[in-house]
C-alpha cells in the first residue's frame, strides 16, 4: 500500500514556469542521520515551495488563566534568552468554549505569527541556463522578544536565503541557528527587539477530545487562517516520508501549506506543531502535530549547541542507487545504499568501512533505502557498537562500528 503520510508542501509556482523534473535517482552524497539525504521525489512540476507552512503561533501576555513564568533560559553570546510557558497547574479546558472565546484566542495569537519565505538555487539540466530559483513560503512563531523563531526543518531545508515577515508587515533576513530533520524542527534568528513572544503549553496534559484551533498559512498565501477541531488521539507512531515520528492527531482542517502550523488549546497555549496530514481523497480530518514538549527539548539543544545532542552517527555520507540509470552512472551492478565518503577519525573509518561499500544490514535491519539507515540508527545510542554488513566487490563483510555523535544538520 502506498504510504500517504506526508508533510504539507503547497504546490505553488512563481512566474508561471513549470520546469521538467530533475533526473530521477540523482544522488546528494548525504545520509539522513549523518547530515542529509538523497533528494526526495518532487511534488508537481513547478518551482518547489518549501511551504510545510509553519504557523507556530503561541500566546504571550494575554489573560487566559493568569500570568506566565519564563520556562527556558539559556546563555547565548553573553545574554539571556527566555521562552515563556503557562504556569504550572494552569488548567486546560476540555470542553468547547463559546465562539467568542475562540475568536479571542485566534486574535490574541496573531502578533506571534510570522511568515517565512525561502529561496534555493538549484541546478536543473532541463532549465535553460542550468539553474533556477526555488521559492518557498511557510510560517513560524516568535519564541523570544529578541527574535528567536521556531519553524519546521522541511520549511527551510536547503534554503540559501530565509526571510521573515512580521504581523506588522516588516521584514527581516533570518539566520538558521540550527535544524533537526528527525524532529522536523528548525530554529531561526532575526535581529529585532520588542517582539511578542509565544507561550508554550504542556502537551503531557493534553486530553483526547479537547477543543483546539489550528493557525496556519494554507497554500502559502493565506496566512493567519484559523480552523477548529478536537484532539483525536495521542502518541500516534507514524512514518512521514520515511521518518518515524510520534505525533498528536487532530481533526482540525489541515491544508497544503499548513504543515508546522500551531495547534492551540482554548487557553491560547500552544500544544503542538502541525507538520503532517494523511493525503487521500477519501480521508478527512487526519492532521498531525509534533507535541510542544518535544519541540521545547529540541529548540533548547539547537539554541545552546546548534544541533540536537545525543544523536548517533556512523560518520559517513551515502548515495542511493534506486534505478538502472543511476547504477550505470556509478558503475555498480546492484541497487541499494552505497557509502560515498567516510569521515576521518569516525567510527566507520576505525571499523574499516570504505567508499563504494554497499550497506546490506545494520544490526538486524536490512537496508534498501536511506530511510532504513536513518530509522535503524534510532535504535542505538552514541558509543554503541553496531554490527554492519557491507557488500564489497561481491564479498559480504561484517564490520563492528562504534557510533559517534551527529554534530550538525
């Protein structure tokens, strides 16, 4: 059965140009979990819009249950950065509020919503001149008064330029502080002060049936769109485009471009970050969100270190050979995942892994795609010794690889 779980990318095109798709199977020379992945199959034939549109909208300084206390404090370049969380014991409503109350919540979160636009220059042999600019549109949420903003990894993935537009239409160039593909979270920074920060809820206290609203930017052009629903389920283990995630399910309407949008309770607190939906014409009301407590942990690591600590890595990059054309290009006779390079000083180098090895298995997990490599690594910790079988010149070799730590995206 075709996997229909997907991030919400909007199929927007600019300037009316619809180029032919890139050559299938073109490798990227990167490995998920070790710093990247081969290119995904593109949706549509137009310019890619990275609008897994994050409208991660949180509430600050509004009267939905009292005052707020700082939750995360981190030293960054000699200063303090504070993210705000609802006070402990702040009860979350589990029944539908009046239309007026929902309207108040929607109005209150708007100043924390930003629009995120991206540009990426790529080489396309089908495009006259060899290069084209891929434009993206998404959203984000202000976490601190001094300009830290959270968005989705897949919103800014591969972007050379990121621009943030605030609620008052002022624009800023953003820097990507850090990003994490596994959790689908990225942290941005703009040089601004006096912004309206968001208030984080507690996703551990969320109950099934609780009324929620989703705020997002459907189609990359309808920023601030609000839909309502309930929390349909908790702790759903699903695979989104090959990435295994534990997500919260909601019936609030999620459209292309809503990915990463904010999911709020009726106190105006963020409880989840919308990042996926079930794409099928027969399915309705199947949206998914990253629990906000997961986001808190990831953002704290990105803020302090620029990457998520404790993620294991082999210390290699790989390419995927998924068709005969690519196999001929690289001069190999079998389809699969091949080692492209081995980092000096890595556990893979110490174990004797070499460029050109085809990875057959990791532990008990057979490897056929880079997603298999990524998901197999999730079962291990930094410092673990993993048995890896590789095919080298038609000889099956077993290597004992000590996992290092992935230190960047």
